C-alpha cells in the first residue's frame, strides 16, 4: 500500500455537514434600513388578557445606569468575578461567570451545553464549590444514596451562600436513592478490591462493628431468596462480576469472575441466562419511605430539581408533582425522571411527558440492558426530550478515567463530543467531581469540548433539521411555539447576535431553547427560582429582571442595563419575544 505524505492541520478537521446548511449570512444589512423596532409581528390573541400598555417608568438610556445602583464590578484576573446582588426593580442579575465571558469573548462563544457536577467529599468545601462555579458548573447535584441529610444540608447552604455572595446562580438537584438493590457502605472503607477467583459473601445480615473479610451487605431482604446458584451478579453495572456458587441462609457465596474495585453502596443486579432478573424487587416502590423523607428534606431546603431514580411509570412522576405542589406553594421544584431501567424504556414517552426533564442515567441503564444498546437508547431519549420540550441530561462515566488521572482518554472525549453533538441540554459529572482527584480538570474538559463542538457548528453553519411537533394543548400555547420556531429561524437566517425572551414561568424560554438556535438566548425572568431552573437548559443565559407588560419599556430598560454592564453595545442585532405580548421584534440596540 502506498502512502503519500500530507501535513495534518487540525483546523481543517470538519464534521460531516448537516442536511440543511445555513444560507450564507447577510447579517450586516445597512443600518439605515433598520429602525429600532423594525418588525413587530403580533398574533391576534394575547396570552395575557390583562396585558396592556400601561405607563411605565423608563430607565433613562443615558448609559450611567439606574441611579448608580448598578455598578459593574471591575474584573480582577486573579479573583473570581463578583457582583453585588440587589433585588431592586431597576437591577438585573446574571451569572458572574457568564457576564465575564460575555464581556471577554462576545455573544457567540458563550457555552450552550450546561454542566452538572455531583458534589461529594472531593468538592463539598466552600472553596471547591466556588472553583466549580467559576469553572462553569450550572447545577450542583447531591446524591441521597450517599452521605447524611446533615451533610447535604451543609452543601446546599454553601451553594446558596456562594450564589448570594459571589453572584452565581448555581441550581441544586437532589437525586433520590430509589429502592433498587445495592451494597452496604463497606464499613467506612473507600473501596474494596475483588480479585479473580476470590470467594465473596453477599449477605442480608446486619453486621455491627465486625464485618467478616470479603463480605458485603446487600440492602434488599429478599436477595438471598431471589438469586439462584449459577446466576451472574453484576456490581456497579458490571464493573465487577461474580458467579453465585452457594446459598447458605442469608449469605450468598459468589466467585469473582471479573475483578475490579467495588465502591460503597454500588448497585447490584443479577442476571440469569443472559437477561436481568427482576423477582420480587420489581415490586418495590420507585419512591421508598427513605426517599419520601429525602423529598421532604429537599422541599424544605428549596432545592430546584428533584431527580427520581429508577422511574418505572408516568404515574409516580405525576404523583410526586402533586405532592410537591401541595407542599411548596411558593417555589416550583422541577421533577427529573432518571431513565435507568428496562421499565423506564418501555414507558419512555409517557414518563418524559409527565416530567419536567429527564436524565440518561447510563450507569444503571448499562446494568439493565446490554451495553451495546446504551448509545442508541441515549440518542432516542435525547431526541424525545427535545421533541417534547423537556431538558435532558446525559450522565455517567463521561470522564470516568479522570477519577484517577488528570487527562481523559480519547474515547471519553469522543463520548462527550457525541453528547454535545446530540444537542443534549446538559452533561453530568458523577464520581469525577464527587470523589475524584481532578474535579476541576474534569469540568474544564467538559467545558472545552462543548465549546469546541459548538464552535464547529458555527464555522460549518450546521443547522439541525429536527421536526418539532406541537407540544402545547391550548391555542395560545401553539401560538407561542410557532413564534419561537419562527424567531429562532429568523435569528439563524439574519445572523442576529442574541435572542431575548421575557418570560414569567420560563416556558417561552424553553421553547426557544428547544429550537437550538445559533445565537445565545437571553432569558429575562422576574423570579430567582425560575432563573436558577433555566440554568439547566441548552443555550439559555438566564437573567433576573423585573419587567412590566410594556414590551417597549422592557426592551429599553434591558438595553440600558446591559449596556452599562458592557454586555451589549450599540449596533448589536437582537430578536425579542415574550409571553406577555405574543410578538416577534427585530431590533438594533440603540
Ligand atoms: N455525598 C457523597 N458522599 C460520599 N461519597 C459520594 C457522595 N456522592 C457521591 N459519592 C461517591 O461518588 C461515586 C459516584 O457518584 P454517583 O452519584 O454516580 O453515585 P452512584 O453510587 O453511582 O449512584 P447513582 O446511580 O445514583 O448515580 C459514588 O459511588 C460514591 O463513591
Ligand atoms: C446517574 C445515575 O443514577 C446512573 O447513571 O445510574
Ligand atoms: K441516586
Ligand atoms: Mg443510577
């Protein structure tokens, strides 16, 4: 075989073109053809019957800010960006890191893919949390499988303090334990190594201080009855495997067939003749009594998301949502369905429809379906979520090797790229940030890979042609959807700098995010909790801002406030939509 020498130029690397290439951008039309409010397309029905053009006090557009309330803090390269937080009606609140990024690199390079970090012993301190926030963490996840409620309360308190003192808007996601089978906590040891051929005992007995060597607890009482000699036992989705040799009362003796490291509370599944066995444990409730206590804890602490493990049906989600609604009237906690079991795949659409978002929990999913089916399941879940307008998180083992090593494998980088290319809303770190050696480095890899792929799209003008079905039930909802689809398309075709959306509930912002437009979406909302929740969604830059029913006034106020902060400038081209006035406006920042 003959080989010709060629020079490798990484910048020539391109991804295959998407089916619908973007028409060449003609974004800088002569400025004279634009008046500040060039087009206003108004639908004949307004979503808000009370919407009026009530008089409103405008913040003067003189570039000095509203009475000096808003002073943007000078950025010091050595210290994390910070800002003073006021909830004054004439102020605007935005994530300190995003603000710095916008000022430095402009709209185009802001990251669209959101990042979730699991907080564990490696990252629970205030300084570590701050480092993650500076590094781009949008959501902090606490996993109720591990640690005490008191431990989690302290983490929540630190994240809140970080938000208040340093101007971040990191949301908190609480992840329930669920009632699947898992091992005990290894008596305080950080891990246990199982070697090939060793005999280990899996027992449902309770051990007080003295746990015999090579013995682990299993949390499910029916375990010893359900397994059969010859079954294959998978720890942590198959990271370690055993064969069941003998049953002696509550003890199950197993021989290690695939050696590896077992972590505390790792999950346990057993397989017979090549498929997962679900005996009586299939009857266990999705939300255990311990989970209900954790959920009460989450509601009391005002977490932003509750992720439910091992969801089997839509009913459990609906039930939980009404439970939350009855107990937390003033804040709205979003419920995320974790797709990690065969049952959840069977009822996928109904589950996602009932939820406020989903997680592709590949760790446990890979223990329930053959590994080679996980990528297709991931793609399917991501696509359904997008169609149903629900945010989706791709989770587990994205950078597993970084638990121990400072550099990811090439395969891991490819996996992260693929999730970004599927346009998932968010990527999640688990052990990498919870107990790994390099949490900040792992986060930096997620960030740089996301930004790189997103840049490729812009360079290659890759639009993704996905049919977006009507998801709303009312006529008014359908109008909002059409407006967002049109606005996103216009934004791409005109090459605008940013989409602005004024939204009370966040719904209109999510509809725009669903279109995955080229430009960032500035989402203005009046409540802090909606703002935090929007942090999980692709491409959204959530701001807290008080606004009125007068869009003209809102726009002037926003332009003024953002200009003072150096986040936009005269001449920037913006498309604005709102759920106050169902309209699309194309504007040049005055
Ligand atoms: N709060 C915590 N305290 C101690 N260790 C933790 C904590 N959170 C996570 N970890 C460690 O990090 C590892 C990975 O975290 P992860 O959240 O993926 O848990 P998991 O046990 O795999 O369960 P899940 O299926 O819910 O993700 C855990 O196995 C555990 O060792
Ligand atoms: C995240 C999670 O629960 C899993 O991957 O199993
Ligand atoms: K969990
Ligand atoms: Mg899981």
